[in-house]
C-alpha cells in the first residue's frame, strides 16, 4: 500500500492538470467552437478535427491555449 500512494498521487495530479488544460481551452475557444463548428456533432474527435481544420481562423488566445495544452501533454 505504501508504494501505491505515491502512484495514486501522481495519477491524480496528472488528471487535475489535464482537466485544467481542458478548462483553459474551453474558456479561450468556446465561442469560436460554437461559431466555426456549429453543425458538428460532439464525440469521436469531431470537434477537435474541426478546430484543426479551422486553426487559421481561431483567435490568438484560442490558438495559444491549444498550443499550451498540447505542450503540457508532451506534444501529442
């Protein structure tokens, strides 16, 4: 059990960081998603694909939030 606690802490910290990144992107890009990807049904990565296709139309703040989140995830 002692060895498991640090692992659980790390997993929890990673999950928290990912949730914060997602929140930051949603705050920065929410209105643009609703405008640029209005007809796209969520799920299966469709919104993400729409954002990739419309990347050049996104605001600087939205692009920056996406780049920061991607960097935090190790560039995935």
